[in-house]
C-alpha cells in the first residue's frame, strides 16, 4: 500500500539513498552535498511517498496562490 506523509529529519539518509539511486541518470554526483544541505536547511514542506514501509520519493508540497489557480 502506498502512503504519503510529511518528511521528517529521520528520513534524511533514505532520501539521500534515493538521490544516489538516481545518479547519474537524473542527478550528477556533485549535486549530492547540495541536496543534503537542502534537506537540512529548507523550510519548505515536503511529502515522502512510501510503499510497504519503503521510502520511494520525496516531493515538494506545492500550494498554488489564487493567481496561479486562476491562470490554471
């Protein structure tokens, strides 16, 4: 079963493992340190997608402004 929940600091290593698994196809290894810093420093809300307790993906939670919703 797939679930979506808020990212927690305890998810950091699993999220970096996801990053590593997507290198070099989607990311360059030189971007890893920036990703790690972003996970620690960002105030943006993130969602973690899990399936059967296994972390699969990290997504930025995006809330559209009224102007963005009208622009569609």
